C-alpha cells in the first residue's frame, strides 16, 4: 500500500515537471560531414538526412492500438564537405548555416510527421493503407521543402533569401 501511494505521488509530481525543449542537432564540419566529397558535384557541401518511422499494431476485436516509433537526423556517412572550396571563416559560417537549414527541415518533418501520424483517426480496416499514404504525403511535402529551400537561397548564396528562411526556421522551431 505504501509503495502504491509513493508511486502515485511520484507520477503526480512528474506531471508538473517542466518539459525539456526538444532541439534539432547542431551541425559541425568535423562531426557531421564524414563522407568523401562527390568531386563531380558543383556543391561545396551536402547534408544527408534520415526520416524513418515504424509501428506495431495490436487488434482486439474492433479495437486498434498503434505504437509508433520515429527516427530522424543527419546521416554523417553520406554528408560531405569540400573544405578547399571554403574561402574563409565567414564563408564557412554561411555555408554551415545553410546546411543547418536542411537539418531544421528534417527536424520539422520528424516532429510534425510524428504528430500527424499519431493523431490521425485509424480503423482496423484502413490503418495500413492510411499510415503508408500519410507518411508518403508528409515525406513528399518536406522533400519538396528541401528543394524549394535550395532553389530560393541558391544553395545559401542568396543571403537575403537565407535570412527569410532562417526567420521561418526560428518561428517553426519555437514550437518545440
């Protein structure tokens, strides 16, 4: 009985602990860019990101329970930089900031994709199709955003467009 009361107090108290803010990875050239550069590429750096999801379903009668898991981040073994293309410290900071934007977009995919998939209405009959369809739509939306980001910022060389995207990222990430 005493243990049950202690457990109840701990559970109740933990519900009042402020939640830690969730942030995406912060890139560094040494940690995140380990792949050999593509010498045929015109770009000075490439950030490769990962988004994966999985779920386990339990069906009892007409009651469906889905337990999701999500993984996202930087694939350090596919991300690369041509250090000889970086002229100075300022150019390095600008390029790394641009590459960080790709991580931010991936983080938004991870967090918003997780929210959408977890909170969608599923039935025993539609859940397999609906999970797959929704995940593909979410992935396409953020893949398109990655491409738009590169086009609009000219891969980070248009500093005015980059600042607009940086403000967008700041606003979006403040939710987490």
